[in-house]
C-alpha cells in the first residue's frame, strides 16, 4: 500500500521536546571538511581554469563526525567511535569536535594512515573543485579488536547505534557484521547509512537510509521510474530490516516498513544550495527521533524536515532542535 504523506504534524513538536534525553553511539568514518571561500574575476593564463581569490577558510566536521555534530545540535548526546591517522589533521579534528562539545577520546589513531580531509574551493556560492587526502586501506584484525573494545564499553549506555559508512576502510565486512550482531544481542536500534554495491554486511540492522542511487545499485536493477520502490522492498526483505528510508533529493524520500506499507514524503527545501552532508543529517535526525519515542513514520517526517533545512545552507552544517521546531510550526500554519 502506497501513501503520499502530508498530514500529521501535531506529534512532531512533542517528539522534538524529548531529544535531550536521547543517547546515540555513532560508529563510522570520521573526516574533516575544509572550505576555501573566495571569488573569481579572471581565467588563468596558464590553463583554462578560474583563478579563485581566497578570502577565508573554514573547517567543518564530515562523515560520521558530522552525524555526531547533528545529534549534538539537536540537543541529544552522541558518543563517537572512528579512526584517524597520527597527524596534524587528527589534532585539528579533535579541536573541532571539542568546539562542538563532542568527545574525541574514542577515536583511535592508527599508524600509516592519513586522517581524511576533503577540501572544497567555493567561489560565488559555487563549488569550483574538491580534492581529498585520505587512506582507504582496510583495517587489520588487531586494529579492529582495539576499536571494538572501545565501542563495547559504550554500548551499555545507549539505546541506538548509527553506522556511518563512507567506505574508507574502517567498516569492513567482518567488523560491521560483528558490530550488528553484538548490538542486536543487546536489543539496540541499529541505523545504517550504507555504502557500496553489496549491502549484505548490514543484514540484521533495524533501518537503512540509502539514497536512491545507492539503493538501486545495491539491488543491481536498471534505473527506471519505479526503481526506488522495487529496491526498497527488496532490501527490506533481503536484509531483515524493520524499515528503510530511501532519500531521493528534490523528489523527497520514501519510507518502506516491514508491514508492506510505503510512505512518500515530498521534499520541503525552498531552495537547494548544497546537498553536502544531507545524508548525515537525515540519519542523525531519524535516529534521535526514534530514541525520543517516534514511530518510523514520524521519525521520517522529522528527517525530511531536517534535510530540507540543511540543503538550504552551504557546507556541512548541523541543524538545531529550535530550527526544526520552527520549520514544523511554519509547515503546520
């Protein structure tokens, strides 16, 4: 059964009020997002490329660190587990986390590894180029065991676990399966932002939040009008999920529930400036809403409002509970 969901906003404000009671364990690929802001007035004489006069730089949290920042921004409490290199970027990441009131002591620094940093050059509100510095080699068994000891100590104190996978070599198949098995045994709610074309390592999780492209590629089906619906149903059944939320950009997002109900939520952004980090915001707000007592549909509505807010801003930006409450109130008028 397929529904276009537009109504039922009255419960959302009550759910948002409970955000401060929620604790979430975030496990995944942490990174720094660096922005160089400037303007273009001429083309280089050396090559047909624009010359950007840089006016300022800024550093934001990216990947799983941005998920944690969104959780903290919503007034909930994140615990973050990830890996870095033993480099200056790792120190900078810890400093940026501290400014966001997120503890960095559960990040594990590994030898022969580069902390992931993505640098974007932006001129006149447009991305000119992005360059990445990172290591994507898979962690070995000894490294995995060290990390797992850290997160096991944190599991008792949370009800929800977010797995934020950016395919940087941390969330290997064995590690991810071990994490999900352990969390399931402790009756945790497990949400996954997946990556890659093989989602089998996420089997047994509670909820997946792929985008449309990721979902249809994981199901190895052709891109057609009903591809997202086919993929959502298939992933729900094959992975033993309770729900799957497929984000579809300007077309909104679609929630698939295990009782064969499908709800489509229309996009709420007034104007899209930047989709960077939108997936992080979606899974963070969806998880916090579930922890605050929402059912899957109300959690999806809150995630949809959150996505609409974040894409109206440039860069990875954590939204707040107050921003969310205001957006819900305006929509209800």
